[in-house]
């Protein structure tokens, strides 16, 4: 996705206008404009020049993100997010308030409360009017941006919020100026009664007050919008600015942009690690909380990976740079968060559709309101006040900000805890999941075997059993041997050297130690060398039922005991599974293990369903079957999980996983904790609830405010809205929406106390039917995958078998869906549908 900075946007109508203009450019596959970050993400083959030209023709400015700043990409992003709006708006506001106070003193203080004014003005009403006129012009010049943007948008046939403010303020000013000159004429004639009537028709203070109050709202909104990107700015500030590299045997400090892949760099205690690298000398504890949210430092030794922006806490490290610049983990996290902010959630499309027609509709309502009040016999001033009130109370900004601010705050909140949502869609959809499929190895379990039980034979101590096993297994390359070696090192067991080591067929080992023959292996192997007592056999069967692997050891063909090894479940796995179930989610465990081992692990974790014997390439098929029952999220960490992660409605890569798993996933969890899965769902649900609240208030505000401003309730209740109060209400509406979104920062994403269950509706219970679509434009397997994912995203589609060679997609349906919907789904991805049969 190519990112652009867009200037000149003031409300949702602006972002909709830019989006429509760019979407029409040939070669643009998709376009998403963020009013919040003033950025635009474009996918497709169109050139930068064509895209920028389209934006400029729509009446706005655009540039390739970071193209005007000759620094690192991190600085570009940081500069783009810098709050430049608030200081400018603050200056405008203070200047406006200064002149407005003087204007209010003359227009209301003297007129209503008889506050003193210089004697020159006492009976000179024309002079009073001229002072008000001049003060209003000054306030209008200070806030000229409203008029420039507003009328520019109107001439481009794309009116926006600035247009409403400019029209309202101009109408009040023009009518007041007319009243001033009319009053001058009657004062010359000496008709003081008419003079006083015209004095009451002045709306100079309303014109100035409208502009000032809208500026107040804009400033509050800008400050709040700035706070929504705090998490992202915080991540950017973590990026080190310099690194100490070793060149020709000498250490030298260079800027971070000069570090190349393969460079050797050193990090002393207390320093930040500058780029991603591999430790080649030294050991230390590294604090990775900036990336993972995990406060406990991680021990690093030779061969381990280190990441940029983490802190070296104890030892000296010499590392080789493996990822620099935009490739570092930190840069990728920042890119994920900013990309998510640049994408649109499906729910935002409702607000976009309304915003597209909102401003023209409001202008029309304002004109009709003014005409109706004139027809009922009201004065021009009264009718105009009602029309102006309609213009200034209407706020498309609140509608446009309702979704993006919640998405941005939600993403920032997730990033703070090591939970990365790649797109706004994944943040919205994650909370709607009904089934979660968990890969066993590395997700529910640690992915590494550990010693769980030590059972020595009668007359043998645990130390003797462990020392024998340690000596024998020290020469083995088997994964289970590694578990025994680690356990022996933990217990500081003395290692005895062995000779004549042999790895025998049938999972057995044999060696000689101090003249004694040592043997070890599974029950079948050991049974061929010695006798296993019934008691020991029963113990081994019990352990096997628990999903553990019993290993037997013998000395000179005499059994000395048994050590059980297992891939133990993570400490937080049972709790995480319970939390998911409390949310009403059906938890499924996928594993390649046999049924007995799988059920043992499943029982310990507490999952609802265990699917055993699943081969790596079979996970995708299982996910396809589960999707018939409801929306499915797949949680995995390996390369073999990538097809299943892609197939699922939401793919979640855990523990940062492999690069392939991350690419295939929609959500990336930086830590290896399963508890982050319910936390991600909790955050998604909270964000969606927040968006619903924002949209509700944005819509209800306009539904209540516009009729009140138009004066519908005047004949019934006598409720009349002054344009100044309308402007104040408009200012507060956007501020309230942004402030409500900031409440997401108070969410405790690991607190399960307020979790609510959702009901699972079975999909696919009706009779299945198939449709064959003939499609033009598919050239490769990537095209196939794009069409397949788009079609299978439809609730009614169970499966889509796509072939670019045949140019077809055979769609299996479990519900009614029209040919038009299928066609649009494919054509939205830029492929042409010839027919649907």
C-alpha cells in the first residue's frame, strides 16, 4: 500500500470526495483516506503523478508520504504525526476571542445592559454599527481559512463543513451589512423608530461568534486527535538515533541510517539496541517491553536474535545487523499500526455514504427553512437566523471521525500490549468470532518437550536415574533428549563421559560408562533388554494417557527407572481457554498427535473440541469445515499454519511466529501468551462498541439539532435556537466523539470481568447449491487466492474453487445470495465476471 499525505481536508465530506476522485483513476485497485491522520493509502498500478493530480483536481493537496523530508522513514512518519494544527488554531482562537470580546461589549453589553461607551457613540447608531462591522471583518480575516476552503469546495461541487460555516457566517454578515446601510438611510431621514428596528437586525456578533466557537471546537478536536496517535508516536520515539559499529577494529558512532545489513555493532549495559541483529559475542538480559509489553527481561546468548528499541540491561553484546531501516521489527510494528489507521472498517462505510450527501442536504434544508419562515410572514432577520442556525449546527465531522478515532485508539492500545491489528477490518471483525481454532504445538503448549515426572525403580535414587539418563542422552540429537539435558543442567547434575554410543533402531540408545552398559528408550525397546514390572507398566500407561512420553533406562540390563517427557501446556493456556468460553466462543484444538495424547492435552487446556491426527496441509480443510458453523479465527505460529491462517475469517499469528505466518495473519501477537487472544477479542469488541456509540451520538445529534435549529418546535413549545448556540453545539459534537474514543485508553484488556457471551448461529443448515462463475483477468495463483478469499468472505459461501487456467470459480453456497452480489465481490477486486450459472 502506497501512502500519501493529503492537505486541505476538514470533514468527512472532504475525505469521501478525495476517495471518490482517486478511485476513478485508472489502475487504482483500492483507496482509503483517513481524516484523522490526513493520510491516504492507495493500492494499484497508477503513478504518483496521476494520483496527486486527481486529488488536486478535487480541490485538495497531496504528496507522497515523507517525500518532502530528507531524513529516515521513521523521522518522516514522526514528522507527519506531529501536531501542527493545535498551535495554529490556538493563535487564531486567542486573536478571535480578543476582538470578539470588544465586539460583544459594543453589540450586547451597551445595547442590552447599557454598559458605558465613549460619548461619541452614545447617539450615533451608525458609528456603533460601523465598529461592529469592522470588528467582525477582523475576526473573519483571522478565520479566513473557513472561507477559502469552504467556497473552494463549493466551487468544486463538493461542499464540506467549512462550506456550512462560511455560508452561515457570510449570510449573517451580509444581512447585517445591508441592515447597517438601510439604517444609515433612515437615520438621515430622522426616523429613530426605524433606526432601532434595524439595530435589532444586526447579526455581526453572530457571524464572529460562529467562527470563534467553531475554532474552539476545531482546536479541542485537534488536541484530542493528536492524543489518539500518542501510542504510535511513542513507538516512533523508541527508535534509536545512533549506533556504535565496529569498522577495521575500531568503534565509531554513526547515525542509524548508516547502519547496513551485516555490520557489527556493540551495545553496552543501559543502551538501546539500534537495529535487529544476531548476538555473536556476550550475554545479557534484554528488556523487550517496548515491543512485547512483557516487563520481565529476556536472557540473550550467542546466536539469539535482538530487536531494535529494546534495552540491554546487564552485559556487553556484540551483534551482527540482520535487519535495518524499514525492515526492523519496530519499523514493521509502526507500519502495521499506521497501515491499519489508513484502512477503513466496514462500519465506516455507513458514515461515508451519509457524509457524501450530508452537506448538500443541509444547505438545501437551510434554504427551504428560510423560505418557509418568510412565507409565514416572519421578518427577513428572523427567517435568516433560522437558516443560519441550520447551517452551523449541522456537523458532518462527528460522523466522519466516529470510526477512525476509535480504530486509531484501539490500534494504539493493542500496540502497547503487543497486539497488532493489520487493518481496521481485522480490528472490527476479531470481536465477532464464534469459533477459535488453536494449533496445539507452540500455541497451547510451549512447543518444547520438558521433563514432567521422574520415577526411579526400587532401590534407585532420583539423582542416580537422572545422572544415567544425562550421560546416555548427552550424545543424542533427539528432541526428547534435549528435555532431559536441560533438566539435568537445571539440577546441576554432573555429566559422565560415555563411550561406544549407538542410536539403535526402534527408538533406543546404548552406550558404555565406567564399564557399565547403559540403555534407554521406549517400553518396546527396553522390554527387549530387560523386564518391566507391572507397577511400572501401569504407571507408564497412566502417563501416556496424560499425553506424556515415558522413557525407560537400564544399567547392565537392569531397569533403574522411567522419566516422562511432554510438551507441557503454557501456564496461561487453561485460563485463556476459559475466558474465550466465557465470551461464548467455541474453542477447538488442532493437532497432529494421536487421539489419546490429543485428548489428554485438550482436557488439561479445557477446550470444547479436539481434532486429532491433522496433518500440516489438512489444517486448511478443517478450518473450511468449521466455517460452516460460524465465523472462525485460527491461532498458529508456524509456516505450516499459513494456509489455515489465510483460510480463516481472522488469522492470528502468536509469538511473532514465522515471517510467513505473520504475512498470512490479520492479527499479530508479539508475545507467546495465549491470554493475548481473549485480550485481542476484548479490545475488538470494546472498539466496535465505541464506534457504535460514536455513530449513535453523531446521528442523534444531527437528528435532534437540525429540526430544533430550523424552528420546528417554535409554534408548539416556543423553542428557538440562536445561531451562536448552534455553533457552540457543532463545536462540541466532534470534541465529544473524539473524547469518547479516548475512553478506550482506560480499558483493561486482560480483565475478563465484563465479558459477554455471543450466540453461535449454525451456518449451512439449508440445502447447498453450486454456481459457476466465468472470470476474466486472472493470470496466476495469486489472482486465484485473491478471488477465493473475496468470495469466501461472504457469509453464504462455504467454499470457492478457483482456477486461473480455466477462468472459473465454482462457488458452493449454504444460503441465498444474488448473482449481482457475487459479481460485485469479484469485480471489486478488479477482475471481470463474464457470467454466473
